[in-house]
């Protein structure tokens, strides 16, 4: 053996010894990382959850933000999954540490001292084995679950990057061909291009959940090889493939990987279970005629998510004989009717991403905008009535709702002449069907004088 070969062998032995040492002591790092990460993830859950409201604001501004919402929900699912997997790992590591502590006091299981009948004693010996074997299995399973937690997170990351790629392909095809979005369904979006992108993703997913079935079939492996390499880049799978393949060559890891889709489906089914308890109570708000909903009033701690689409009053009790009604502006629904109401209406702001601050790029404001014309158009967009009496000559003003952070218009409705008691405010909004403007059925809100 040459000196170079001896040197390489020595380095290999040192590396192997170092890795063996890390493997023996890895439980400390696993427990430390799991506990620290779980602490951070739980602490960050509220800010992550609050992002949903901002995304709903964006979706109200434009339906094109739907894809961003999809990416958010994928990320949030991965976030929650990582928390639960790491919590499970911490619990399992706790059991492992408890087992080691018990072994130092009690040693191995003495089946003879239990004085059980042979039938029970033999079964326990066969099923449980030695206590050392139990500790070894716990150790192995803890390491596998720790790895699986991050593998699941990377899988969700792959789903997000694949979705970005699919969206980019379809948008590029539509832009190049001059076609428009073709709606829902399996051929929606970009038609056959959407179908092709979906099939490619499903083929790769099938190989993933079957632990490489397509790689084992000779006549499929050659064409699939090129798709496999391509998808490795698109889904960032190259980041976690060593973890994946080292996991599935282990019996327990392979069992977990195979059962994972079933477990996810069971979890989704479990969280979908709802118990219906109130036989004669309305199931839906509908038009609000028979419903006193706290989300209709700003001073009653409403759910901001449910308020996004609806008109709200400052209070159910008029202040100084005025009812303050805020109607949100939702561009994805309101822009088309506004353009039909006043075809000459100039836009106020150029929407899209702009840079303003250290760098300035893109024009935001339109100096030709006529704000009064805009307000007049909004006044024609909505129709208000109290107790079925139409309200006329009550002009609105633009306002950004302080709690909802949502733009809209506010009406100050005088109610001096109304008698004491319950009253009903009805708000109707125009919608565009083809080239014709129509009124929706409206929504009713009760207030008390």
C-alpha cells in the first residue's frame, strides 16, 4: 500500500470514527434542536396565522393573488406539520431517556421473577424481548422520526416550488399565444398545457409515494430518468434526496414513508368532522334578515376574516342619531361595475409592484384622476334603504377602516326621525352580468334606537 493510500485510509478511519461518535451523541443535538425549534415555531404561529388576513385583502384586490394564497396555505400546513412531528419526537425522546434511567435502577426485565404462567411468560419474551432491545428500538425510531419531520417540511417546499413552476408555464403559454384564462376544470387555466403540467406532476408524485416504483420497471425507467432529473431541479428535491433514500432503505422508515399519504388523508378527514347539534337553528347567515351577527358591528370584537366582504356599522346603537355604515371596496368584484357606471372614469393609482424609498421605480399616482367622479361612481355602486325606504341624497366619503385596514366608503345616515325600536338597514351592490348592470339581493343589518 502506498503512502497516499495509507493517508486516505487513515482519513477515512478518522471520519468514520468521528461520525460514529456523533451518531452516539446525536440524541442530545436532536433533543436540543427539537425543543428550540418547537419553541420558536409555536411563538411564531400567531404572526403566520395573521398573514392569512393580509392575503385575503390581496385576494379582494385581485383574484390573481389566489396563487399566492395557495402557496401560503401550503407553507402553513408544512409549518403545523413540523410542529407536531417535532413535538412527537420530543415526547418519544423523553420516553427513551426515562427508559435509560429505569435501566440504571432496575436493569433488564426479569420475566422469571414475575412468576407468570408459561403461556404469558413466553408471549412476553417473544413480543417484548429484552429491555436493552426496547431502548435500542426507541433510539432508532426517534432518529427516523426526527429526520422525517424535516423531510415532510421539504416535501411541502417542493409542492410550493412545483406550483410556482406550473403557474409560470401556464402564464407564459397564455402570454405567448395571446389567449385568456380559460376558467376551472381539468382543462382550465391554459387548456392542454395545464393538463400536461398536471400529468407530469402526478407521475413524479406516484414515483415518490411508491418509493421509486417507476425506477424499478425497465421499460419505464429510461424515459422517466429525464423527467426525474428535471423535477429534481424544479422541486428542489436535490436538497433532501439523501435523507429520503437513506430513510426508505430502513424498515421502520420505509413503513412510515408508505403510510404517510394514508396518515395525511386520515388527518384531513379527522379535522373535517363536525358535529351538528342545533336542529332548529339557521345554518347560514344568508341575507341577514333573521340573524343578529356580531360581525356586523365594529364595537363587538368581530372576526376580521368574516368582515372582509360585508358592510359593518360602528355600533348597533346609533351615535348622536347617526348610523355609521362602512362598505368595503373590493376591486376584484367592484372594478367592472364601476367601469360600466362611468366608462370615462380615470383610475387613481397604477396597481402592481412599485419601488418607493431608497429606490424609486414605477409610477403610482395618476394626476388626471377626478376624485369627485370616483365618489359619484361609488355612490351609484351601492343602494341603501332603512325599513324598505330607499335612502337618497346621502353622499359617502372614502375611508380606510382602521381595524380592517380595508379601503371603502362610509355613509353617515341620519336617523333623527325614526321611532324608538329595532330598524333594518339593507345594502345592495351592483354586479355586472355580461354588459348589463344588476342589483344583488342585498344584505340586512339591524340597529336599535
